[in-house]
C-alpha cells in the first residue's frame, strides 16, 4: 500500500499539484485506509506552532529579502575584490565568497544568480576569463551558501529532525556550526582549481590597492560586523538562534533603511509581504510534512524501509554510497524544501541505525541538494542561469561540468570524513 501511495504522490506532484496539497492528500488517504479519524490531520498540523525555534524562519527570511532589496551585493563584491582581486584568479574567489555569503542569508540560490550575476558575469569577462568558465562559475556559485548559517534549509532540516524520536540528540545550533568547515572546503577546492586554471592569465588579476581596500571597507563598515556578530553570538551562547534572528532583522533595518537609505520606508510593506508569502509557503509545507510523518510512523514505514535496506545493504559504506547517488538524483528533480520535508523522516532513522550522526547526515543531505541544483537534466540553477544570461541550456550544461566534478570530490570528502562536520558538535 505504501508503494502505491508514494507512486500516487509522485504522479500528483508531476501533474502540478501544490506540494502541500499533494502531501496532505496522500496522508489523509493513508489515514482513511487504516481507519484512523482524520481529525488527526488538524492536530498534527497544529504541532507546527510548538516547533522549537520556528520564529527564526520568518525572521531570517525577511532579513534575506532586505539584503536582496538593498545594494549590499555591490558593496560585498567591491570589498572582496579589493581584498582578493590581486591573486591569480582572484575575481573567481571573490565570486565564490560573495555568492556563498549572499545565499546563506537569502536562502535561495536562484536569487543569488539573478542578483549577483549582473555584477559578476560582465566583470569576469572584462577580467579576461573565458565565457564558458564565467558561466560555469556564476551558475555554480549560486548554491554555495546553503551550508552556512543562517541558511534556511539548515534550519528546516533541524526542525524536521527534532520532530522525530531520535536516539541521538542534536540541536539546530549543532547543524549551523557543522556546516562551516564543509562549506569552506567546497569554496576552497573551487577557488584553488580556479586559481590554477587562471595562473597564466595576466589580466585575470588586479593590482592590490590599499586605498581601494580602505574605501571598500569604509563603504561596507556597517555590514562587515553582521556575520561576525551573528556567528559569534550564536556559538558563544550569548544569544539563541531565535534571538540572533531578531538581532539580524533589527540591525539590517537600521543599516539598510536609515544609514545607507538603500530601501525607502514606503517599500518596506511590499518587502514584508513578499517575504511572508515565502514564509507562508514554507510553513504550510512544513505543517503538511508533520502530518505525513505521523502517517509514516503509524504504518511503521521507517521500520519497513529499514528492514528492506538491511537486507540489501550490509555496511555504512554501502549505505552512504547509495545515499549520495539517490540524493544527487533527487536534488536534480526536486527542490530542496520538498526533498527535506519528504525524505528526512524516512532517511534519518536508517542513517542512525548505521551509526551515522544525524548532524553529519544533515550536512551530507544539503551538500547533495546543493550539487543537485546544477545537475543535468533539470537542475534548477541551470535553467535560471540559462534564462538570466540568455544562453542555451546545453551551453550551461557544458560550462558547469568541471565545477560539478570538483564539488562531487568535495562531497566524497564530506561524506567519508565525518569529523569535518562534527568537530565543533558536542
């Protein structure tokens, strides 16, 4: 029966049914078939209000929209270029870092490609980078920040995981700190490869200017402290994640509206509405996923799936290999929020049974989804980039191949070196 329901869910989603409606339809049908009162649906959906740190989701989403509406991206590009542009391939490193920081706060890689692509793509070509290399770099950079706090997918993974009765304890703060080193590994490997590729390009770097650096730092003087205060406050225990979200929003409102005046006060209601529409979509999907999770538990789906996996896979190594292959395919076809709410309740108990820490699984999961954004044939960022730069999708495919291979190599390291993710986790 469960196989029929899963197949029905896939068909409904492919036909264009909203994700939350498809999830609820499957859960309600499932409860009906096992003769459980459908009042349980309302009860489970209400559980979203009791989810720890749920208030951080709308606050960080609003903060991301504030950054997108301001000129922060231009100031960030100028600052990182002044710092790193003197190196061979320095502008490529600038692109990786600025896009990662921007995506970490906005939570949407597509927004990063659209917002920063207009700045970085022409700049890369003017600096002597080949068109194919520039296209691949900008398309790849869009999803790099998903492992950095306060990434919304990280928080969402933690919210889903905390609804499960896990034998291994974890917190959302653990996930936020666990993504730092794996995220830096990805950026470092891409940067090293880009610098090597541009080593003989005499114009792919600019001369270092202390004056330009001073001016860029002065221009960004109010935005530079934000990630320091945010990360330092969370990891020092000075304030909780929800308090960090409040601090971030208030700080950005003061800086972007009153200090820089990038955002006129009359535009704030429109920005708030756009952000809350996004939040509403996330929360209704999240609440629907709680209903589906309850149904899975009721019919012992995780146990049955575990029994099947145990008969098929005999070691953690085999499980991780199959997991990565499955998640890469999933990431190419399904957006990250949908993948989290549908698959995490099923995969997490199995991973724990193989001795994989839930925090480590979270980083593996999101690293795969990050690469899935640019995995042919239907990776979301491929199409966004094709539309944004008016290039054939096949050209985007070719441009991203080398970058994707580098990220796949980093994924292998992240997967089979758990200490990289867990070194800061208690």
